[in-house]
C-alpha cells in the first residue's frame, strides 16, 4: 500500500496552517487500518490518536454486556481519540475500523502538548469535537425516535459521505449490529428502500441510486449532522 500525503487526504490535517502542520509531521506515522482493528477500547487508556484517510472508524457504545450500538462515524473529516487531547485519556467508546484503508497516527501525549499551545490546531480540534458531539447526540436521539427505514437511509448517507462514493460493501449482519436492531429488520428496511428505487443491494454490495431521493427518505438527522460539520469545519457540502 503506497503512502499518500497525509495533509492532502485527511481534512483536519489539511486545514492546518503549514507552520503548525510541520510541527506535527515528525510525529505522524503512516499505518494501515485493517478491517475490524480495534484502535482503542472503552475504559482503556488512549495511547494513539488516528487521522483516517479513506478508512471508516465506528465509535461503539456498550450499554450492557453483549450489546453494542454505533454512536458515531469517523472518516477523513476527523480524528479518532479526541478524549486524550481534551484532558482525560480514558476512552468512553470503542473505536473499530469498519472500512479498511490507512491513516496517520500520533502519540496522544504529543498531540495534547501541541493542543495546549493554542493556535489553529486547538481551535480546529475544539470545533471538530463540537461537530462530533452533534453527531453522537443526534444519533442517540435518532435511534430512539425514528423509524428503521429512515435510520438506515441516514446511516448509509453518512457512511457514503466519508468514503466519497455511492457504493459500499456491507453485510446486513454488520448493519444490524451498528443500528442495534434485528437482522431481519435491516433486511425488510433495505428491501423497502430497494423497491422504492433508492438503493440496489446484492450480496453485500449496496449502491445508492438516487442520493436526492434517499436524503428525502432519511430522517432530518442526516441534514442536521451534515449541516453541523459544514458550519463548524467547512465539510459536508455537495
């Protein structure tokens, strides 16, 4: 796997002024991010932060033993390991790679030192934290209040935004775990979206056929989340 330019691929790094970015460069390490790799576990110390390239990382909450639900997605718009920068390096969620690719990692303690110097890096990470909080809080409300068809549409759109593609490979079993619903429910919801001509699903391959119509079928949460990222970070615009 060839190493891309980290600043060009990860939007947080790309948004930094060159002088601040260059201070990070000696500490950034290119790493592959294979499928289902756990970057940190809930309740454990965060040793590294990660800036994904085309990888997607799920932030997973575990309200009780054996029950997991995704509360956030991180792609090349963000960073994994925010708690370590803000003061407490104990993870409140588990971070697991759900689409393999690569990223840059850095020792959490070193990034925290840079963060405490203030400047554009601190401002950028605080705004990213606010955007991520908006995503996780909106996701929690969505999982409680909205119909599964709407939630599935919202989730597919957010996932595709982060890989910048209308095609993705995902099993219904995986989606059911992320949405904390029965697999049969995901099957029924996916079938309804397919019958409406919004997606095509075959052997784990999902293709969004009409983004505009899928956005209309989604609950309002998708546009709220996308709007917050655009407002705070300048991302998520078409």
